[in-house]
C-alpha cells in the first residue's frame, strides 16, 4: 500500500500574518480552519479528522467545538516543533488512504511574537529535560545559537561564508517583496544590508534569522478521488515522509561523527524520491524550511540538488530566483512572509500547483516542501493531478 | 554648608554626652565567659596567683573587654543625648538609610580590676562626605568613646561608620544580567556526571559491557545493549570542534557576548561548555582547551573550558 497519489490537499486557509494578532490562539486556529474549508467548498460537518503539532496550544477538541465539527474519528499530534509541519499532512494522507477519516484538517496557530517568543531563551525547555541539560545550562539557549554551532562547523569544513548564508536571505526577501501577504512586502534587502546586520549568535546575523510571527494556517486533505469533485484543482500528495537520524537530538545533534549534514533530512529525501518515483531534477519549486539560512544550504545537499559542501556554488548565478533552475520559497519563506512553523510553506506549495501564487512559477508540476531543520523532520512532494 | 554638615557641626559642638554607667561592675563571671569565647588563655585574667606573680596585684580584666562593660544589653536603647544616634537620625532623614561599620581603634590606659565600675561618654569627632563608594553615596561618621572610672580616663575608642544611600538596583533593562542560571535536570542516568563535576572530575560514561565511551550518557548501550554504565575520569583536555559567540538575546546568568564551545575531548567524545579566558575574536576551530570547574553554588558545578597553556599550534 502506498500513500502516493491517494490523497490531495483541497483547501488552504490562513489568518493575516502579524506581530500582534490581538486575539486568542484558539480564535486564530478556528479562523484559519474555517477559511480553509471555505476554500475547499466543504462544511465543518464534512470534517472527521484534525491534526496539529504537540506544540500547538489548541487541542483538536477545542478547534472542533469552535467550528461545530460534530464527530472526529481521527486526531493526532506531531512532536519536534517545526519538524512536524509536513508530517501533519502525512498523518492526514495516511488516515484518508486507510479509511480512518475522510476529510482531515491540519492546523497550526500561535501568537509567537506577541505571546510566547521562541527566539528568547527557553528557560522552561531546560527544566525537567535531561536531553536539554547538556546544552541550556552551558549557555546555549536559543534556536539561533544552536544552529550557529552547526553553521560554524559547516563553514570550517566547506569554506562557506556569512555571505553565502546571506544570499538565501536576499532571495527570500526579494520574493516576499512582491507577495502582498508577506510581512516584508515591498521590503527587499541587499547582501550589504545582510552583512551589516548585527550579530545574534556568531556566525549568524540578524538577517539570517526568520521572523517571529502571529498567525495561523490550515490545510484540508481528502482522498484524491473526492478531490476531483471539489471546487479547486487538487494538489495531489505524491509523497509524504518523516525522518529521524542516528543519535538524534532536538536542535543539538552535535555528537554524530559528522556535523555538516542533516541526516534526518536525508531520511526524508530518500522516502520522498522512493514514494513519488521522482528525483531532484523533477522539482519545479522548492519550499525549503528557512528558520535560519545555513540549513537551507545543507538541505539542498541532503535532498540531492547538489553535492555535499557544494550548495554555495549551486545557489550562485540566480539558481534560486523565480526564473532560475530551482525557484526557492516564492512566497518569501519564513524570513520574508511569516514564521508559521512551516505550514505557510505548504500553503504556498498548494498555490504553486494550482497556479494561483502571488509569485507564480511557470509550468509547475511538482513542488517539494520541507519542515523544520535541526530536529526530527518531514517533507512533502505535491503535484498536479 | 549642607544640612548634614550643619547638623554634624551642631552635634559635634555639644561635645561629650553625659556619662553612662555600666550595668555591672567588672566581674569574674563575665571575664570567664569572654576569655572562653575568645580563646584567650592568659592566666592573669582567671588565676589570682598568676596575676600576683605577673605584678598585677590581683586579677585584672582583659583590656579588649572595655566595650563589653558598657553594652546596653539585649533591649538596650541609646541615651537621648547620644551623638551617634542623633547623627544617624539626621542621615536617615537625608536618605542615607544603610550603615556599615568601617573601622575602630581602641586605646587602653590601664588594666581594670575586679569590682571597678566604669562609665562611658560619646562625642562626635567628624562627619565627612558625601563620598562615592562601591556601596553607594555616603558619609563617614567618626565618634569617640571615652571610658572613665570616676574622673580617670581608662580607655578610648575611635569608631567610624559609613552611612550610605544604597546604590539603586539596575532597572530591568536590556543590559542587566539576570542572576539565575539555567540548571540541569538530573536523573539516575546522569547524576554520576554532576557528582563528578562537584568533585573536580570530568566523567565520561563507559559501557560496562563493551567499553563504549558515550556523551551525552544514557541507560542502555546503543552498541551492545548492556545496561551497566560505568564511567572514566577524562583528562579534561581537547580541542574546540565548533563554537558560538552569543550576542542576543540575554541569557540568564551570563553577560553578553560570551562563547559556548563544543569541545572534542582527547578521549573522543564531544561536550558543550562555556569558553572563558579568551577574547571571542581569538577563538577558532581546533583551539586546544582544558576543563575548568566553575562552582555555581553548593548544588551545581559547571564544566567550562579555557585555552590550554602552551597549547599553541
């Protein structure tokens, strides 16, 4: 049995992306789910499954109550922060493919800027966590610093520079500049601005780090068969995978033989290519998780777009631009559009497949989406029907 | 002249306070308590023969007890004409609410004998300030006590205090460094490590089955499946494998910027810790380092790193 081709995304919804939503996280979740159902042309009563992140403060039953969803036969949560994003859709696809549910909505909603900010030191994360006791008490207490430790070694091993990281930020912000929904709409940056932005955790600068955002995104999944009867062109789930690697930690997998790869993303890549029967050259748009720029380079290597250590050469010459060989994050990514734990990237992939994106790439057949990096993660390949 | 100086001049001009008589005459029981507490074994204070032999003509009291005789007792109160009390009140009112004794000098004119009844007076010598001190802005207040037996001066003391306005605690602004550190969670699998740091040992888990070295540790060996973890004590030397210079945001217990290094120990495992004793710009991958144990408090000692002496490459 394969999930590939069995299910499709038929609806996407979101709130506005802001720095202060002014309303509860539950209300954001309910608004996004309702928006996605409207997009799909479905009613709350059609929904029988809900999936979210373990980090989400909104329980499935709370969301069901607000939407008036009467019965749920499938509900599930995925762990490991932003690594959960594509796995929520994987859960939904598996539930639909096995008949556990017919219409599943995946959602993520938070006031991540006006409420609990991930960019601050997560003192609470250290309390009671033996895993985190080898890093937080030693002064390594923010996601940026944890990625910076990796980035320094990657630079040492492969000769990458801060400017190489900066090129990712520049292309994200260029795309966000022409996306009206993006927080950084009409605010592109130059490489010089990246290079003069302040240090956060060397070798990461401010402009290597994604935004902190308030907002919510919801994704509606149903069977490919039912999808064909709905109002939007289906974005068929060609592949959906999770991955965890050897000696895996959350953000601090520093004890492996090598500290220049993301083996958990390698696990995801192998499964995506196997399930879909596709390869890197078949990808028309790459929506790569970009909470911090260095991991975008590493993902390109793990996913097979280039050799190890070669990403800095691969991205040269406009490769990641909208008209380049591998358009990256046409919505502006989490550096440019908003940080919604990767869920806004899935919505962008759906728009690219439908042909309705603000920065639409021409003749899109397949879009690759990845989830959080540095953590156990997940990925998707969405395609036209 | 400030108000503090005016009041100081007025109080000083009033001169000596009226003599205040000691509660009890000089007596043996109090001397015995005092020499025991202080550990003074000189027999002239307790053995009449020894005192005689020493030429004192009978038991004498330790001169350093002079203040003892005129102490007010547990519920004692200053007399109304006490110049030190008056000066304290003036400074309290001016906002200099905290006090710390800075120094005293005593002069003994002769030994006191059992049964002599002393009295004490106080006068204000001077008040100097305002001075900037580490504790805050304050005034040095010097008083002089004189002990009498009848009209005879038997001892004197110059006594100085700093009366200060406590330095304001920094408001909760970005530059302030939070006092609390993030503490590790410790369980059965990891307590050996933290017990080690408290003893000055950097311990690495070693499998009791196959000998695999492993950090961070865990209860079951991923190589052989044994659940018999032991440990060895690392030499504590290695090289920087990677590092971060942390600038933002603030981290509890640390001033920014600071360096956190991932160190590959000579035994082959990697371990995180703060790297001190080197400018952040001078840190590089491959820097030879050694462990330093930094005691946070009685319950926590952190392993940290410093550049290894003579470890240049």
